[in-house]
C-alpha cells in the first residue's frame, strides 16, 4: 500500500515536472502540483487573515473587491481564449484590503489577493489598483512563487499539503510562503522576484488589465510613482520585491502595444 502511494507521488512529480504553464508557455520545473500547493496556500492565507485586520465596507475595500473581480474575469477570459480554462478550476478567488502601513500587495497560489492599505496612496485610483492586482495575479498564474522556493522547500510544501487536513499551522510552511510571496517583513527576509519573472508578470499583468477594460498606459504612471517613493522614506516592501527602475519602466512601455492587441483578440470586458 505504502509503496503504491509513494510510486503514485513519484509519478505525479514526473508529470508535474514536465507540465507546461499555460500563461507563460514554459515548462514548469515545479515539484508540487497546484492540487498539492493550494491546500497549504489556503491554510497560510486563512491564518494571515485571522491574524490581521481586514477592512470591509469602506469605499477602498469595495474598490479592491471590484477591481479584483474584474481581474479574475479577465484571467478566466484569457485562459479560455488560450484553451486552458481548466487551469483555474481549483482557484478560490478572494480580494481583501488589510489594514497595514506597509506598501505591499500579493497574491498567493489559488487566487488569494491581499492589498495593504499602505499601498493605496501610491495606487491612487482604480487603474493604479488594477496595475498592482493584475501584476500580482500574474505572478500566481505563472507559478513564480514556487520558482522562488528551493526544491527542498517545495518538497516540504508538498508534504505539508498532504498532511494539511490533519496538521495545524506549520511555522516552517508559513515562513516559506512568506518569503516566496512577499507576505511581510515581520516574517522573514523577502526574496526579490528575478528580472525575468518580473518581466513576465508585467507582460501578463498588462494584458489582464487591458482585457479587464483598463488602459495599460496607466501602469506607467503607477510604476513611476512607486519608483519615486523609494527615495523618500526607506524602501517600501513592494519595492524590495519589485524594483521599479528606469529599465523596468522602459520595458513596460515596450510591452503595452502587444497587451492592447492581445486584449482586442481576446475581447475586452466592458
Ligand atoms: Zn512582481
């Protein structure tokens, strides 16, 4: 019995190891599948929500919910266009505004999006928020968090997922997620996404934004504000994981025409 279970897991690892990510078109070198990753992700997310103050009912909270819903619909429309709608089957989307001074936002695997109130002065408006949420959702869709984890960490997450139903909270699992997804400075050292992951998330994010009915040109204004923020009062959390320099902004500009063209092919949500 145990031998069968282990060989089953080994086979699953082989299959997952060769899977092509539908949004990036690249082979995912992940050691855990979404069905293994999501239970741990949802558990860590629930814990975060229970330990932090979620803002509800305000204009800002309603805007986070509304923009999140539009980005979710855009992701579904885009994946359907790519013939990969099933990729989002196990997603359990949520969009929460959390009371926290940090300039930060993230999306955990399976569509759990958290925006910190501290980033709202930088997003400033709906399209600024769409820029951040579209970008973070793109990291999740492309499985970039998993790529930031080491093989050993991924195996640990896989093990945690297998035992998630019975085990309580796991400190080490929590720390791995915190570092991989940029949950907050109090939990551990933030690892920046690689330049190629950032470019990928920018590209997909601009496309989602455009499909959701926003103008991707507005993304430039947001990243410029974020870039200006870095000198003022220490480096914001979001900046340490998302360096917004001149190279990045120039690259964003070059990606906009293709994002707009793709959105027209996929169909823009009105
Ligand atoms: Zn990013």
